[in-house]
């Protein structure tokens, strides 16, 4: 493969206009198609086989209003001390309910529910399922809340599932800050405006193309509305990193005296092959989310993988064209004093650091491992769930509606349990089942039964005594299913299922928890096999697997400390503690596995190359650190800055993902890669490269650096000029 990449790199550098033109035509075609025939992204959080999904399916088949999305309109009289016993307030509330009926796509508006003290009113509005709605319905609802004339005597707040389905978290400011920090890091790393601009420009271009393609991807699979944010987070990071690896390698070859065309070809053949390997690993790992058996996670994995794939293709096709176009100008427009490339070895600070770690290997191994285990310890208290409107900023109308309803009716009103009963063969179970549910200690009250005799379905609304995020609510759901329902229905053909948002997210969390160990085992096994093929070793991939677990465990521990325990939550703009999003551990593991492979391959390939040349394990480890640490550190800082930029957004889910990924990358690229790896490799000595002979003969040979497939280097010499540019001479 390296020879093919070498030829392609030379061609792209020789014909940059053609390559860039093809990419621009493809981008314009995708953007035009997406804007004209692309479908809207939708949120569907069900999964086959879950009890909550069976409730939705039963209600959908019966065409029950309860199968759709619920919105709550919450009203409070503006006059101090007034209640809805006042004729004026009561009239305004009645008018508010009447005007809600006229909203587009509204199926039903329930009678107002007045709190016991008469101060707070709740009006439940029922919409169809998300696939029958659009963002316009949410905008119409917001406009209704702001501009309805009859609300002039009332404070009106809005919340509910329609907001959750179509509200897009704003991350633009965070993305911009992450990009600005990346610009600064690249300027420090490269010392050239042009060398800095190429990775940034390519990553932004690839990200724009990938996100624009998502509405077209919905023809194949339903993409959740939050997928662009996830894709942006991962896409920006890997796009800039991959371009960084290629540009730094290109500048190395230029500094050694190669022509621009030859340098680009060799950079694509070497660093480009590593990018293909690493990017392919990221894609495979993220697609592995399908193991969970949850459609929206599979869809998010597909859309994120598409963006990563675009970044890989752009790195080995579009970027070489830009490198060829820039020619020797890549080293001009310099900022400050700077060396020509990023891998100076002899006498460098990183060489001294590698020597220091090797000289104190046991001390670093024990101390750092203990620190990471301590950091990971809070994962034992990991609670999976899903942030609801009660975790949003108080500036949001959804949060104000949530708080008012909880104040007036109790915390459970915000997370009703929708009980769907199949009464086609036994309608008599409705009353005894309702009575048994209401008698449960975790249920504060019941709504009136909605009975559809023609469809053979009845619906009960049960309001827990605890909030949707309270673990006691999950216990109540489990108790109803395991104890209460069988007591009433054991001798009846009728069947009951619990749906609604609270039950759905609880079920999703349980399924993910049960399948997470299998997913982790599959990913670790894959990483072990890949690294064993690449580095011809048993110990190296085993060590990498264990260190990956330490990295991800540390990130999980930090998330528990910040989001569950509330340590430092104010520093990231979090107003209240929240559970860890149910799908986050699996999603993070898939992404971080692939990203950590970048640093692992980049470092160990240099170590192995030196070991094969000298046979000196200790010196090889120090050489590997010295020659790669600066690039790895720069790449990690860029990735961390991009991820931390998303922490500045309002959405707790995006904050969680950003902080978790930033923490894991920091641990992996610094503590693990630059401390634990050299320490363990020093202690293992030549055993690092042990491989049974019979296994060595069976395995294919993978030249990850691509050097073996390249033609012999031409005779070149580099001539440095006073302004720091390079003049190439054959």
C-alpha cells in the first residue's frame, strides 16, 4: 500500500489544481443535494426488545395520542399572591388552553391541572411521534409562548419532549475557541503561518462536508439530531491531528533536501499509511457501537465514522495537493525563531526526559499507576441515566417550567410513567391494575385511564414520588414490572408495559450496562491483534490494552467526580449534578480506542524501527520518545483544546462528552504514552519484542511506516537560507 500512496502523493503534488477541483465539485454537489433533498435529523431513543419500546409499539398500533411527544405549558399569575381561583387568572388560563389547540399538528390539549395551592397550572399538550414533526413545530410552540396575547396576565413557561427532540445545543462558540487554541499550538509547533493553516483549513473543510452529508445519510439510517455535535468534536480533532502528522513528516523530508514532489510522496507513503491505519481503526471501533443493539447509537456511530473517513481521505488526497501547491512557501511567513521540523533527537529535552524515566522506571511505574487507579476509583459509583430539563440552565424556559411543576405538584410530575395495557382479551384488568399501581409506595398519584376499546388498548399515567433522575424512580419501575404487574395479570391474557421518557432511558441504561463488558472485550481484543500484527510482539499489545483501560477508567472517574459528585461543576457552567449519559461510556470507549492508536503507533513504530537497527531496547525507547514526543504532545494539545471547547456549551451531554474525551486524551498522550510506556518497556527489556516463531511465520507482515515500499532516496542536499526557507538541490 505504501507504494500506491507514494505514487498518489507525487501525483497530487504535481497536479494540485485537478485534485482540489475534484474535491470542490464533490463538496458543492453534496451541499446542494443536502439542501434540496436532504431529510431532517430525528431523535428516536427506542430499541427493539425493551419493555418501554413495546409500550410505544402498542400505543402506536392503537394510534393512541400517548405514543407521541408531550409538551407541558406551565402558567403562573403575574400578580403577586394571585391564584387561579381569581376570575381573571382562570379566564386567561382557559384562553391559553384554547389557543394551544390551534397550534399546528397538536393532537390533544388536556384540561388544566391546578396545583393544590392554586398558584401553578399545568396544561399537557400532545403531539404525534417525532417522525411526523419538524423543527418548525418547536419554533411555532416557542412563538406561541412568547407572543400569545392572552398570556399578558400570566407567566408562561414551556417544556417537554418536543424540546428534547428538536432543540439543537449551541456549540459554535466552543468550536471556535477550540480552533483558535489549535491555531496557536500549530503556530508554536510549526512556526509558519502556511504550515499552520493547512491542517486547520483541511479539518474545517472536511467537517463541513461531513456534516452537510448527514441529511443525505438519513436515506440509509435515521441520524439523531445531536450527531453533528458529536461528529464535530471527533472530526475536528482527528482532522487536525492527521494533517499535523503529514505536514510534520513532509517538512522533515524537505529539511533533508528532497524536492517538494518527492517529499509529499514520501510523507503520504509513511505518515499517510499510519493515518489510514489509525483512521480505519477509529472507524471500525465506532461502528462497533452496533454491538449495543440500540439503533440511535448505531446511527450516531455511522455518521461519526463517515466524518472520520472523510478526514482520512482528505488527509491523503486533498492535503498532498495543498502541500504541492504551497511548495517551499510552507516554510515562509514565519512566526518567531523555529527549527525546520519537529523531531530533533540528539540532546533534546525529550531525550533527557526519556533517559530520566528509564533511570527511575520502577518509581514512575508504581507512582503513576497508583495515581491513575485512584483517579479511576470513582467509576465504582457510576450511575447511568439521562440529563433532563432539570439539569439545564435556569435561563432556559424548559428549566423554569420543570422547576415550577415540581414545586406545584411534586418531583415525579416531570417524569410520568406511561403504562400501556393490551386489553383486547381482558378489559376487566384496568381498574385492579390501576389500583395496584397507585398503591405502590413509589407512586404519588394516577391520571384518568384512557381506554380505546376498538384497538384493545388502555393507557394509564402514573406519577412517581421521586424525580426522573432519582435512582428510586428506576427502582419503582422495576418493582412495578416484577411485582405489581404479575400480581394482577398472572391469571389474565392481558399484558402491561411501562413507557415514557423515564422508563425508556432507564431501559437503555440497563441494556448498555449489560453489553458494555462484551463491547470492551471486543475492542481490546481487536487492538491486541492489530498491534501484534504491526509490532510482531505479544507483550507490546498486551501492555497497550491494559494502559488503554487505565486511560478510559481515569476519564470515567473524572466524569463521576464532576457530574455526579459535583466537584468543580461551577467551573464548567454546570448548575446541578447529573447522571452519566447512558450511552456515553460505550461511545467514549469506541472513540478513544481509535484515537489512542494514533499515539501508540506513532511512538512504537519509531521505537521498533530503532530496535531493529541497533538491537538496544533501552536506547530505542529513549530514541522513540525523543523523536515523537513533540508531535504527540502537539497533537494531544490540539485534540484536548477542541474537546474542551465543547465544554463551554449549555448542553450537559455535550459538556460530558467534551470533558471525558479531553481527560482521556490528556492521560493517554502524556501520563501513559510519555511515562508509563517508556517505564514498562525499560523494565521488560528485550521481552518487549518476544513472539513465538510459529506465530511469526503465520502472521502477515505490516510495514506501518511504509519505508519498505519506497524507492531508494535520490541524492539530495539541503541548503538553508538566512530567512529560514529551504532551497532544494539534486
